[in-house]
C-alpha cells in the first residue's frame, strides 16, 4: 500500500493538527497549569500580541481543546481551560520538549 498524502484521520496527523500553528504549543503549555484568564495568558507570553492570542484561543476552542467561560457581572471575566481532549495532549507536549532538548544537545555537538 502506498500513500501520496497523509490521511486526515491518521492518529499522528490528528495529534499534529491539534498542536499546529504558531504559539499553540505555548498557549497549551500555559493552560496545562490550570485555567487562566486572557490577561494571565498575555502576561505569560509577553511577545504574543493580543490579536494573535485571541486568534489562537479561538482556534483551540473551535478544535475542542480549550473551553472558554465568561462570568456574569462587570467587568466580564473570561477564563480559558483545557478540555478533556486538551488534557490528552500533555504527554505529547512533554515528550516533544524532552526530544527537543536531546536533539538540541546532539546538534550542538556537531
């Protein structure tokens, strides 16, 4: 059997699509520590513009990896948290970090 392109339902492709996109892994990493407000996420990622953070959060919510809840009252408080599907990404992100560290060490030796 040969493939000319990855199948959208391939488990590897599903996992990679979940973490693809600039800043997605860092937003997910910050949410691994528990629910965060928009301002907490912004302060944890100071190089990330509010516009891009909003886009990334909207994308993660649309994918079902992050939930968004708004509290009533003024001002409205918005909180973002990982969904059960988002929590499944923890081992993947941890292993990517470990692999990146090891790979960086190997590449530095050459």
